[in-house]
């Protein structure tokens, strides 16, 4: 019985090795990827794509520049247009009153990373503190919430400064 088991194991291993044997000299690939024709065709398509992408980018830059120039001219024309009141002698400007002028100032979106970090840290710290403390979970949650909130606020401030410097 042992000899039959050994014979089956040896037969199985040998069949597996013969079936998995591959000859590195035989190529199963129908088309070689390394051929210069395939590489050149791919490069030509890629170059055309990159050129088209660059052209679209330059066109968008020109459009933005033209729009900014129009806005600058409108603002300059609005600032130059003034009207005088005939009886009171006071001068008012369309640009100063808001008529015909365009707001060219950009507003930056304020980052709330410090606030969000403090809230997330406080929540995680309170949960961790309540789970870790066995005797008085309320005190553990309070201490964990304060510590987590402070750590989260600090991390959020670091993130805000990194965004500000970019």
C-alpha cells in the first residue's frame, strides 16, 4: 500500500513537471512588440496626441488672456467715465458707484483643515478614550477628546501652511 502511494506521488510530480516545462527558444508570441514598426507607429500616434493637447492648452491660455484684457479695458473705461452733477458741484463716478465696473479681485477659498482636523481628532480621541478606560468611561472620553482635538488642530495647521506655501 505504501509503495502504491509513493508511485502515485512520483507519477503526479513527474507529470506536473513535464506539463509545466517550457522551452525558452520557442516563441508563442505572434507579433513581437520590440519590432521597430510597432514602436514607430505607437510613437507617431503619441506625438500627434501630445501636439494636439499642447495646441488646446495654448488656445485656452490665449482665450483666458483675451478675456482678462477685455475685463481690464472695461474697468479702465468705467473708471474714466465720470459724471458731474450740475447744481451741487459734487462728482460721482460710475466705477465708484458700482455701475459699469467689473470686480477683478479674486477671492481665495479659506482652508478649514485646522477646524476639520480638530473635530476629527476630538471624535476619535473621545471614542478611543472611552474604549480604553474601563472604570470611568466619561473621564476617558473627555481626556481623549481634548488630546485628540489638540493633535488634530496641530496637524490641520501644518496642512494649511503647506497649502498656503504652494
